[in-house]
């Protein structure tokens, strides 16, 4: 098996989905984490100068979703059907577009109360609910996001929507089928194990 | 063969790569284009409410790069090797991140001279040259972006970097191998034919 080294800041963010995928697939990797203060120095050593990267036997692969999709192939959770695979890709893109917008609010200097107000009055209704409304409808009928087995799209839902539930679960009360799906994914033994042992970072 | 309908605004932007891929693969599709004025009405008919979408036998696939990757599989220009496929994915992500930033400048109310100044003093050096510098090095040695045959990453380079060359070719004089690669891609007979027959829009 090749040596995998996943390099990211000491946080979850855009690397966390790949960590879930590796955990789910039981694929060993080096989980290298930089502190923000180290980054200006470390940046020079990273081809392309952006994180995350996955280093595969010394070759550097950038872009969080290219990395996650690659890991998902290795874990056997990319559909064989081209259109089903494309639906997973599209959902991962759509969910990852939310990350920088959520961080902009959560990492801001605002008070916790102001952040909650922004999330509840703008971010959730404008950006998130159009997506969760469609997912809710899907999980009222289906066991998994596509076809009839788990794919990396389910892990992406568990990771991204799960993070929002941790921030403000009440705001998702109207999506019970989706919340149940997030819980189902987080209760998968390999994922549960990862959630218990992962480093305790805020985001 | 399934019926493909690609829906986007009447412009190039985030749909154009898929048009190149379909052209390269000789895959027939309906190239449906909306005018901006029609959009508020049409938006209600599009699942997810964002363009582009690819409608495959009535099923709607969103997200420009999920669409392009799907089309590329149908055209036979996605590498079989997982890591090579991931390099194509990563490059497409990296190039497409440039599109909204370029549009923000090009579509602004600024004068042509101010736009050129912004491109030359900020956008190109800060955002584009780190990428084109790596691509230049690659094309000094290699015929194609990965492996030894064309992939959709080469079409993405031809499309995105080609658009920048049209805006300001002088600014890319220091990347002769990359410019030659863009020209090589644009001279592929199927691509050339598309470039000649495509609707004349500004972007």
C-alpha cells in the first residue's frame, strides 16, 4: 500500500472529510497537522502553497475534494455508475461551498449571540435550507444518498451537516430524516471510533 | 445514447468546459442558453436553482465540475489511474477558482485601463502566476498534463488559460511552453470546429 500523508492545519475544515473516508476504509495515513504560526515557514515546503494536500508516496495532490474523491476510490465508496458518481461529486461541491461562508461567521470577532443571529437569519435560510430541504425529501425515501449503499456523499453529509448540528441543532429540527441520516453515518463503527479519538479542535 | 441538455446563461463561464468536452468527444447535446432577464422565471424550473445544470434523460445534475467530469468520462478523457484522475480533478478545481475572481474584475464598472491594471498588478501575479509557473515547468517536459495522452485537464487549461490569453496575451509571454500547449489544444480539430461555430459572447 502506498504511504499517504494528509497535511492540513490543526483543525477539521477541508481535510476532515478525507479523514472520515480513510477511517471508514480502514486506510492508514499520517495525519500531519500544522499550527497556524508554523504555516509561513511550512508553506514554502508545500508544492502549490495551499492546504490541504495529500502526499502519496512523495507526490503532492492538492485540493480538498480531489483528495477526498481519491481517498473514496481507495475506500471503495465511489459509485461505479457515472451519473451516480457525478451526483456524489456535485453534492460534495455544494456542501463544501458552505464551509468558507460558515467559517466567515464563526471565526469572526462578533459575539456568540450575533453569530447565532447571523446563522439563523441569513446563512441557514439563504444558503443551507435550500440544500437540506432537498436532502430531507431524499432521506424520507432512501437509505443512502445514491443507489442503495453508502458512498462518500453520505460521509460528506455526516461531516458537514453534522458540524452544523453541533453548532445549532435546533435550527435543523424541521429536517428529521436528514438528522437521522447524519446520526446513522456518525454511528457507523469506524466513524464513531474516529469521532471519539480525533483531536479536540473547535472546528 | 441518453439525451443531454446543458443549461446555462448565454455565455461561456462555468459551462464552457463541458461544451469543449462534448465537442471533443463528438457527443451530441442540447446547448440551452438563458438570457439574464429570463432567469428569475426559469430559476423556478431548475432543481437547486443554480446554473449550469446538465439534464440527463430528465435527471438534473448540478455543479459545473461534476458535470464536466461526467462528460469527460463519456468522452473517454478521464485517466483510469486514480492518482492521475485526481490530478485532473485538482487542476480543474484550481483553474475554476480563478473564474469568479476574473469575472469580478472584468464585469466591474471600472474603465478598461483600470481593469488591465488590476489584472496585471494583482490578479495575475497573486492568483494566476503561481499556477502558470508550475504548468510552464510541466509543459517544458511533457506533451499532456498527465500521463502521455490528452485528458479533460488539458481542455480545462485550453479553455481557462486560453480565455486569459484573449484578455491580455502579453502578460503570459513568460510562459511559452504553456501558451504553446493552449494553442495545441485549441487546434485540435474538434475543438477548433467548436471555437469557430460557438455563439459569439463576450465571456
